[in-house]
């Protein structure tokens, strides 16, 4: 029988904790094994190969794993592909075929171009990222077996040695034959559920260009990014010494046994006439700022020390140690379609998306002190070691020997996209002329010229806060969340600031409500609508928003509801703030936020595909990190980043860039 496609599910064992270390390190362990290999060929019955009990996988199936003409399907296919890459190299090297050039770390894995993922398909449709969740939402006849978690815990992870289990550290099939029979049924059912998802979603295929983006994502994850192990190890040691010193100072000042105890600290403060509802970082920082010069010095000093102890930078360094594979690189840090409202990536493991920025002027010198292990000099020169270590986190990522990083990012990408699609021409003119959008916004709002370091420069901060907070319908609450009051604005200034921004941007405000009306019309009347090139349609209980790129955003089971202000709103089902499947309320400006972020993501994808011949090792919402030889010029890569796609000609995007010998934010 000719194999055209296969649906695969694996059950595996490893001594590595996949939740902390990721699939790449999990699968490279010497103790890694594939226990069960469930497969359906061409949609036929599922066959489970019990490798743990001596079954062998047929030659034609093994050969198909590296055959680029045969499509391999799995739910979270990256796991199956990574595991099979390592397993084939060990057990059937004649059937392993990598890709890319030998110097590229991605070459160690099976080519992702013939793999497709039902989890990604589900995410594209606005569905959950778990097999169990998708099965429940789609009401599939065959659901994932609920006993699975217990079976995985029993067979797939090390166990604690006890008298009852004879001191063993692992459970094998012979230790519970009934569980093993159920485990094989669990494996079979997972493949059947994957096939059922494909059948259920068959009317809504993922566009080929999105699969191409997924394959590029897999290549970037396969390549990984190098970590400086010596630097990371010393940073963790520095943090331990610093914390011990800070704790000692706290005990000297307060007399508290455990300065980390919120209750003990609150009691100590209360005894000195200070009542604080929360000892969170934000609340403590505000109290310290407001009380300088007006408070007992010991109280202020103790709270300052608490702020330093609250820095959680060491967790990032520990995550780096956990994730780093035998090649010295961190793999698997990016989840394709992790944000299913916009299709943006989500961070995994080390979370590159939310690393602290670096502002210290002597970054290289500070980094060198940590790398050399010179704690005493670090302590002498930098009075806040936790903060310094926090700012140095990015610098733990380094290019391989003989290479450098080029970091290229988009300048104000969301603001540019919003101005372009809403037709706010004065803003587009600002971008075309390379001017400061915060100054220009303040000037437009207050009717006076504003220069960054010149006339009316004090208004720039108001322009900046307004720009960051108000583009998607935000009001006074959004300004407060963005730190307006902490940045010197007064409560009575906030509502006038909202009004001024909206008056200065009438086309954006109009775009919010045109989108709101279009969505409601489509949901209510089941008809197609369009606003400034953004198309809205309804099919089979799903609201689709078609972007200029041709990609669609999906909103499941939309309906007209009532918001908390007794007004009309649109609700739909999705993963909410609680991380559970629930009904979510939305309205015009929120849909505009989804649209703008989705288009920004598509522009970054367009640039990444144009840069695919370069070795991309990381990316965030507006930035690409490339590992390259010393001869590559920053300008050449920025020129590629600055190209606009055919589907959005005239968008004023600009790629800025810099080169570095370790990852950093350009100063």
C-alpha cells in the first residue's frame, strides 16, 4: 500500500522533566525511550506498536518518517518529530535524514516541512491548545481517555523507590499489566481523536502559507540559541551571595527571623505605625518613593531591601540551566500560534518575550565581572546586585564562536499599522518623515509644538502615555494601568487627556466603531461586511475576520449579548483570562487591537520568511535575532525588514538594527 499520510502519537519515557526542560532536552537524554508508537496510515485503523515489549515498526513506516512527500500529522507534532529524530538516530540511523547545512544546529532533526500539526489547526480556529480541550469543545464522539494523566505519571516518569515497589525507580509494563493494556488503548484513542479533529475541521483548511510559517517556526526552534553556561552559573552564585547579604541586613534592621514572611513584615511595620494592605513590589515601591524623608530611616531601608529581594531574575538563569541541551543551546522557546486571538507566538521555557530591559551604561563591563566571577568588585561598583543581574539576563544569550548577533526590529509597528488601516494621515506623515510619534501626538493633542529636548518637552511624556494606553479604546483606567499617576500626571488631567487624544485621532476612533458595527451586523444577520479592507464573515457558528494577508482570525459561537453598562456587545467562546474555555465579551476597539496585533505579526512573518536564508535564532513581537558571520551588514538585514508585502503596499514600516556580541537591547 502506498503511504500518502500518517497520523502519529507517541508515549515515551525520560528521566528529564519536560515541563522544566522542554522536549529537546527530554528527548536527548540517555534514558529516553519510545514506549508506544500509535499510527494510522491514510486514515485507516490505528495500529499500536508496543516497542517496550519488543514490537518493531515496519520498514515502510520508518522510511516514511523522513520522506518529504508523505505528510505526517500529530497533535503537538513538534514533540513527535523531536522524539523520533533522536530515536531514529540511535536505533535506525539509515532512516534518519536531517535538513539544512551541517553547520546549522537545526540539521540534527527531521525536516519539519512534511509535518503538520492538529494543535496548530485547532489554534488557527480559535480552539484550545490541548487535545482534551479540543475534543470537549468540538463534542467529538471519541474523547481523550481521562485516565491518561495517571498512566503517564506511572509509566512515563521516574518513580520514588519504596519498600512496596521493591526500591525500583521506574515502572515497566510487567509491573502492572492491566494498566499497560489501558495505556495502549489510551495511545490508540489519542490517534483516533487527532483524526476526528482533522475530519471535523476539514471544511476550514489552514492556508498553505500558514503551514510554511509553522515550518519556519520549527526550524527556528530546532536551531535554538546559544547560552553562556559560565556566565549563567556565576549569575546564580552571585544572586545567592547577594540574597544572603540582603537577608542578613534585613534581620539586623528588623529583628525578624524570616524577612520573606509577609505576615512578620506587616506586623513589624504595624508596630511602627505603618499599615500596608499589600507588600507587592508595586505597592512597596510607591510607598518608598512617597515616604522618602518623611519616614523612619529603618523602615525605608527595610522596604528598599525587600524590593531588592523581590527581584526574581535568578529564576530566568535557572530556567536557562534547565533548558540548555548538550550542544549548549536552548531549543523550543517559541510556541507557534500561542496567542490564538492574534496568531502571535507565545514564549516557552525561558520566555524571551518578557525579559527585563537593560539600561546600565556599562553593560559589557558588568557582564565581564559576572563572567569572571568577581563578586567583590561587582558588589563595590553596583549597590543593587539583583537589579544588575536582572538587566544582564539578555546577555546570557550569545552567538556561536566566530559569529555575531544582528538584532533588527520594527519601530512602533502597532502604531504604524493602526495609522495605516484607519487612514489617520497625520500619523502616517509623522512616520514618513521619521519624527517622534510621542512629540507629534502631544503636539496634535495640545495644539502647540513639542520637541523631545526642546520647546514644550514636558508634554512629550503625556503624549507617550496617551499613545501607549489609548489606541484600543482605553480610557482613564488604561492611563492609570500604564503608570500615568506614577509619571507625574494628576487624576484630574486623565479624562481631558483621553478626550484630547480621541479628538486628535478621529479616524482611529471612527475605525473602532465601524469595526464594532461590522462585527455586530455580521453576527446578527450572518452577512459579509467589510471595513477598510478588513473582511468579516460568518460560517458554521464561527465569526471570521480576514486580514489583508489572507489569514483569518476565528471567534467561536459569537452572539449578541449585553455588557456591564447595559449596552450591546459581542461575546464568543475562547480561552479567557482564567486560562479556561469560557464566554468572552468584546467590542469594536478590542477587535481592532486583535486586528492590529495580527497584522503586525503577519508583517514580522513576512520579514522572517524573507530572512529565512539567514540563521534566525530568536524573535519577539517586533524583533528578529540573527546569528551570522562578521561580514554580514546590519543595513542589509534592515533593508529586508523594511520591505512591505504586496498585500499591504504603502505601509510605512522601518527596520532598525544593531550588532552585538551578546543579546541586548540597543541603548
